[in-house]
C-alpha cells in the first residue's frame, strides 16, 4: 500500500472504482470528502483541534456543524472509533490508516496543487459513471419495450463514454436473466449487433467477466442463474463475440468456491461440448422476431449465391433491406469478397453489387471498411485455402478505390513488413528477466495456464516486441536442453496464440543471433529449422510466413538462408507433418499423443462405423477429438478409397458436410485427393476403373467448391498448378 500526503493511493482508487461498479445507482451516493482542514502529516498544525476547549472557544464557521449537541453524529468522518489502540486525540493514528477522508489544507507545507486536481478528477469520474449507469438501465428497459436495435445503438453511442460500456453489457444480461426467453434472445441479438461497431471487444470481455464475478449475487434472486448465465456465455462464444479462451482465463482468475466457476463448467460441459451445440444454443430461447446471427449469415450467403446466378440487383437490394440489420452489413461485404476469391468468374457481378450498394447508401462506408478489414485480419488463414488470396484482395481494393466507392485510408495495411514498436528499454530488460524465470519454471511444472497469466499481467497491452522476445527466449532456452523441453516449447508456442507476425519476428530475432548461439549450441541450424517446421505443422505459422522469414535472409551462405531451406526440406518430405510432430518424442507439457498408426486406425474405424449406418454427429465428434487438423487429409483419403472401392455415396455426403462445417479445409481436401492420386496404381489392382472414378470425383469436388477449379493431379499425387503435395 502506498502512503501519500493527502493523495488518493492507487489501491484506494481501485477500491473506489470497484465500489462504483458494483453499487446500485439509486442507493449509493458518491464518496463524500470531508471539508475539515486537517493536514495528514502535520498534527501540530494550528488549524488542527487540540482539545474540546479549543474547539468550543472558536466561533462556528460555515464549515463546522451547528448541530453538534444532537445525539446522532454529524461528524464528516467515516465513523471509525476515536480509540481502538490508535487514533486518539493528538496521535498519528493507526499504522494502516490513510487520511483520504480529510480535506487538503492549501496552507500545509506538504500541499501540492495536483492533489486537488486528483481528488476533483476522482469525484468527477464517480459522478460520470453513476450518470452512465442510470442511463444504461433506461436504455435496456426501452430496448426490451421497443426491440429497436438501431435506436439503442445510436443512443448508446451518444452517451460518449465507451470506457463504461462493460456496465451496459453486464446490466443488459443481468436484467434479461430475470425475464422471459424473449428478452434473453433480444439481449443476445443486441450484443451481436453492437459488437465491435458500437461496443469494443474489450468492453464485452470485461462485461462478461463482471457477470461471472457477480454470479454469487445473482443466485439469491434468480434460482437458475447459473444455467442462464452459462447459456449467455456459450451463446456469446457461438456468436463470436467472446473468444473460447475466455472460459479458461476466467476459470483461473475466479475463486475456486465461487458460483462463477460453476457457470464456466456448465457452459463448457452442458453447452459447448454437446454435438451440434451451435444450433442448440441459438435456438434455446426460441428466437425473437429478430434473426439469430447464424440465420442472418445464412440469408446473406443465399442472397449472394442467388444474385451471382440471376444478376438481379433490385432483388438483392430488397433482401438486404429486409434483413433490417445495417450494423451487420459488413458481413455482406466480407462474404461477397471471399466469394470473389473463390470464384473469380463472379468478380464483376459481385463488385458491381457492392459498388451500387455503396453509391445508393445501402451499405455505408464504415461497414465497407469494416468488412474488408475483417478479411485483412484473416488473410493468412484464407491464404491456406486460396493461395493467391492476398493478391486478389489487393486487386479488389485498388479497383474499388479507383472507382471511388472505397476509402483506402480507412483500411488496415496489407503489407507484410513488421512494424517495430518503440518501448522503454528498461521495460524490455525487466521483461526478459521475468520471462526467463517463467520459462524455466514452466519447464519444471508444465503449467501452461501459469505462463498465460504471466503474459497477461506482464504484457497486458500485447506489445508485439515483447511477444517476439518471449518467443526468442523460449526457443533459445529449449535448444540448450533435452528433447522434453523442446517438445514443451513447441506445445507452449501453439497454446499461447500469439499473432503470427509476432512469432515471425521472434524467429527473425533467433536467426539474427544464431551465430552467437552456435558458440554454445553447435547444431543451432538444425534445431531452428526443426522449430520453424514444427511451427508450420502446428499451424502457428503458414507457408507464407516461411517465405516472409526467408525473404529477410536471402544471402546464399547465411545462417538464416540455411535454416529456412532446411525447414522447407523437412516439410516437403513424405508424411512430413506426422514425422515433424513427433520429432522430439511427442512428450512435453501435454500427455503423449497417439502414434500416427493409432490415428490412422481410429480414422479407419470411425469411417467404417459411419459407412455401416453409424451416427454422423458421433463421427464429427471423433474427428474433432483427434485434435489433429493438419492430419484431416487422411480422413479425405480413406473416405475416397472406400467410396471408390464400394461406390458408397454416403461417405461423399459425409465429406460434403465436413467441408461445409469448416471441419476439413480446402487445403486438406486438396492434400487428401493428392494422397489418393499417389496410390492409384495400388488401388487399380483391386478396382480396375479406380483412375476413371477418381477423375470423376475430382470434377465433382470442383463443382462442390472443395477444390480449386484449376487444380489437377499427376500420378505422383502433386497438384500441377498450385504446387500442393
């Protein structure tokens, strides 16, 4: 605790904020500051009362209390007893006492003018927050009455205090919890509509954190509060306004005996772990007259597909207007541009739709920018399925800007260059020391949660440079240890979910210092190459990031060039993903993974069970439980082989559903087809027309959108145009 001369200490400020956030605005008034002129460090000041006689001899001023003879106390003090081992007259008070309740005396020699400013600022902050809380309650009540998302969004924006929006989130959900299913659904829809556009993601996160902290209070008035709040959190995860990591982080920060822990467990086990949980959660409250987010996305997808076929702009505009969710128009922009990337023959028609919608004000400039920025944020993931996604997007942006319906200045940068953040050298030095200590502790305990807490507390702003430093320090320390620690380092790197650019920067720093590291670790090139290849297999980095790292070390004999070339060589090998995944024994902080043969056997069994009449939901669950998305090409390969051998269309429908769910990506589809192409000679021994069937299925897959229309396979299994292997 800090002791200050009349200032509000940091601890007291935090207490002040917490009290304000949890208080009922109608029952709690702002903290009253005593007007008595008492200097906390000057007990002998002439203005300090020495004795009852002194106080009686002074005339009563307007600052004194004229009602001192009444039985009830009118003292401006906080009610603490005068004597309790401390605090008697003429004493310094208790050791842990702070004098925040006393006014500041400008005549005191320790007085500084900033003290008045701080105290006034704190009072203003409390008053502003109290005012916001009252208005937020009125807004929620009005929304439940009129069901008008647009009006609510405008009024919330007009409050102009976005730093308090977490309270709106908390109040909206807590008020809906005590009402009917209609209001619960309305609250969930409103949060989805306001997310990012009106309420910042950090405020939504904080609002749900506050709800979990208050779970013990909710249970008093709402008997089934745990189940309702769990469903709200699950709905927020399904609607993409809360990250799934929220559950783990909240679980580690709440007291173990709190009701908030029960809420998290209920959300995970009863809702988010259930088969087809998204559909169940979205329809749990029956819906209101508003559509659920998934319904809107489906409608957007359908109207764009119909427009591409028909070319009827008026009908498309009518469908957009019928959605009546102008805050969600960015999804139209995003979906349309992704369609252009996937089917370039539809480019002119879709871009013309966006252009006309922008010119007529149907889709405003803010929604246009937001839709494209969302694609920029996910361009690396898109590039896995659409190799030239970045080039296509750059072309679309340039064309739209030249036609005048898109403002480039409102977009994020598509550049791959890493922007270095200027941060204090002392902070960097302290972080390095703490990170080294934390990593060594992790190698002993294997506690990933503890590392996440450390990163959250020491790098709360998620500074890119500190993330990169952590990556460098983690791998450097692991390289000087045994395979167990190397495996643990790779597991941790895939668990902390750093932005890919920060990981790239970390590897660049590692390679830059490789010559010095080689003095202690002679095989530094081999180790770095394996870490780099492992990062790509674990989908921490993409092939494009590998190229980005390589572009910074182009000299033929440089260590960086050798590392990148060796990593690429490791990745090109047959069954490279499986071998690299087990390069250090598959131990680490997590339990040993299955052997590759075990995984193949599990895939074969689940497909055979499904093919013989098993449950599709169970098959999807089994695939997810494998936890090996980079190995889903084996599901494609084995399914195709069974289809070709038995001519069973049931598995074709299974692959179609896996692709539409996003369970199997286009990249894994392509790789799976390539693996079948490799084995066609062996397959033809049992099925003479295997090659003909395979070609037919390739064409069908292109029509379904699973494969790029330009892809073709040779007998070695390689994709001739796009270079997949």
